[in-house]
C-alpha cells in the first residue's frame, strides 16, 4: 500500500503553502494515503491548518522544545523514526526541504529524488535538470522508501475543506547534540512573501545601486507585489540574498512576473518558468529575457519605471 508522509513547513504559527503543494503532488499517486507530519515546539495551530487540506488522512504532531526553530539535523532523526511503515516521505523543494530531506534520505540509506515536477507512477517521476532545460524520468527502487522533494512551482496547493484527525506521534528518536540553534538573523519585511506572492517585481544589475533599487520597491508597493532580483543584483549588494530568483535562488510561480533590467540568463529563467505572465523591461531589444516574455518593453528603466509607478498611483 502507498502511504505518504508529507513533512509540513511552517513558522510556528502558519503553515507554508508548500505543504499543500506537496500534498497535491502526493495525491497524484494512485490510492495513496497521505499523512502530514508537523514538528515544532507548540504546533496545535499549524496542525489544525494542515488538517484542513483535502486528501490528508491524518496529521501527526511531534512537540519538543528543540524543534523550534526548525534545525534539519534535529528534525531528521525524528522524521526517520516516524517514517516506519511509509512507502514515501515528501518535503518541499524550498530552503527548508532542501536542507532537511537529504538528511532524512541519508539516515534511511536511500538516494533522494529531487524536485519532482510530475508523477508517472508510484515510483517514477519527472524532474528538471540543466537549469530546467531538460526533463528526466527517474525510477526509484520498489523495495525501499522513496524520499523526495517536490518542486512547489509545479503544483497548485491542494484545496482546503477537510477535517483530518490530529494525533500526537509517539516516536523513539535520539536527538543529536552536535548541532543546535544559536541565533537567527533575518531581515524583517511587511512585503508579500516571494514564494507565495501572486505578483513579483524583480530588478537586475542594471539598477546600479541599493538606492536605485528603491524604484523596484516603489513599483512593487503600487502593485502589492513581492520584490525579487537577479543574482548579479545580489552579488553587487543591492538587495539581500533571499530576494534572488533562479537556479541558485528561489523557484517561483507568480501570476505576474516583471523583470526589470534583467538580461534573462538561463539560470534566472529557470526560476520563473512557471510564472503566468512575464513582463520584461530592458533597454536592449536583443536581451534574451524577451524570448520568454509575454509582454516586452524596450526602454530605459530609469524613465519607464517611475512613469509606470506614477501611472499606477
Ligand atoms: C551556477 C550558476 C548559478 C546561477 N544562478 C543564478 C540565479 O539563481 N539567479 C540569477 O539571476 N542568476 C544566476 N546566475 C547568474 C546568471 O548567469 C547571470 O549572470 C545573472 O542572472 C545576470 O544578472 P542580470 O540579468 O541582473 O545582469 P546582466 O546580465 O548584466 O543584465 C543586465 C541587463 O540590464 C539591461 N539594462 C542595462 N541598463 C538598463 C537600463 N537603464 N534600462 C533597462 N535595461 C537596462 C541590459 O541590457 C542587460 O540585459 C547563475 C550563474 C551560475 C554560473
């Protein structure tokens, strides 16, 4: 029987939409029974949100002080202890899942399947390679547990309306002492989350400075959009790394993506392949970004963007 354990991503109060996307992927496997594991210090609220996701049979919780904030080395052995009896363990292909799931796979002695973008069967999947320029079919062995990350940009979140039972999981796991949480340093922002935003405005190297990036923030504010960037803009110090979109940044699938002063390198494009409408503003009409853009505007961003922001205001 196919039994899938989906590892919930959350911040202690709210479930990340990546979890419902993993459930949508798991639900593509015929006859799968899907449970969600919620690990944290106090997870009643998050577990209640997980229980609402359609297709979920049970929500299993583990509450320990060490689980908040989530540290992969601490969570992994607990997930391994929970995984007994499951044929699959799925996590999201986000920073959280990319950190955690390889540890789970290693402790279970299996290879991880990364970035599932579609399901061909219980043990066969498709995933992108070469920055999304090729898609390979991967076959996992039938006789061992499948540990995988799900490419969240490939899935719509499973809908709500369910009321699955929530149970506390009794596990016996040794928590390692070699790794512990020390401190979290993160920028605080009231802006929409890049992963979940319906609209994203991104800026590239052409902005030229941190100060000039204000043009991107102003336009994003008018649109209620999240702010993204190219790696060149991050490397130049114009914006923090968590804004980077692309192969080594975030893979996103907003309804609207506006790329400003971004050339459209394949490593950037791989992060926006699943975006609904792509708008590009670039002064070079030969820029590769125009090959993937639905709407292209050839012009100087320092003229076009303030005008656009003003027109929307
Ligand atoms: C292993 C690897 C992983 C990578 N991962 C990523 C990744 O995750 N994300 C990512 O983005 N990149 C990534 N890169 C880098 C990528 O190859 C490019 O170097 C980068 O995306 C370029 O950023 P950019 O488009 O901002 O800069 P550029 O390539 O310098 O492009 C700037 C663009 O702005 C335009 N422009 C200049 N002035 C103006 C103006 N005044 N008005 C309008 N347009 C103007 C130019 O015509 C040009 O097209 C990766 C590279 C490698 C090797």
